[in-house]
């Protein structure tokens, strides 16, 4: 049973650089989510995909952030011109298709981003 | 927006003790969930609650969905060292098409002394 896979696990970058993270959801899950978690906080919703369609983006997702899921399988999250405030754990989660309800999220281990 | 207040922020207990933590919200939720997160990992679902007043158990864990739909608690009985981690409550509101978003609390850090 392969869970949600995220790469890389850790990323250190300099301010102003672009970074891209990848998420491979559980294979039969058509729903995919990105959350961000900072130290001492719970995860915060960023965006949601159903198949390849991005159905919602949080206001937390500034114009520097873009997420894609081109074939409805893996997803990428890109941050352009990174800022120190972008330092966080970026969590990907997936959930199974209907008729299953969508509250039971399966999270990956996250990508820890540090912007210097 | 919706906010979840989770308490206590942290707990340090002896192995074998029972633990209780709770979560309150400024607004109602349709579903309450409890997740556990260990260092360097993503959260893992422990219990999901769907109806006001519902009491659900998962092994040594018991959680309840408050009658007002604005709160939930989680109890852990006879704690063991592997219970160490951060416990998050999360709520889901069915609001039009936006029923996929979970709102998380800030977590309760549990430390168990063997």
C-alpha cells in the first residue's frame, strides 16, 4: 500500500529563487489538496484539485504560487521569487473519489522549505 | 473566518495516565476530525465524527462531537510512550461547493514520560 508521496522532503533555497514540489497521491484518489503548516500551527488549506481541475485556491496562495495537476494524477506546487515568509512545511493530501466522502484526508510526509 | 481553539497547548504526563484535550469553534461544523502528527510526518487521521452528540472510540481513543456542533473532545486512556505527538482537531463545514476544506486547530503537544 503506497501512501501519498512528496518530493523533495527538504528544500533549502535563497530568497528570490523559484522552487517546485511534487506530490504523488494514492493512485485511486482523484481528490488532491495542498496545505501549508508553519511551526506551532495546524495545517492551512491552500488549494484543491478534483481530477485535473483546480476547484479552489485559498487567499493564502499569492500570485507567486501556482499549482498544477495536468493529468489528474501527480501535482506540482511552484513558488516563484521565494520570500523568507514562505518557509514552512508544504503538505499534500488526497482522498478517494465518490461515493466516499472527502473529509478523510491521507497526508504525505510533506516538503520542508527553508528560505534563507 | 472560522477559528478553532484547541487546549491545552501541551501536556506532559506519566505513562498509564488518561489524557483529555478539547477543541472549540466560533462557528458550527458538520464534521469533526482528530489527527495525530509525529515529527517529520504528515497528520494521520484518528477519529471522524459526523453527528452532534456522537461518541466514537478507536482503541484507547474516544472522541465526542459536541451537541452545539461547536466543540469536540478527545480522550486517550492508559497512555503509552508511542502516544507522543501533536494532536490536531479539524472541522469541516458543508458550505455550498466548499465542503472539502478542513480547518485545523493549533494542536496539543503530548509528551508521555515512561
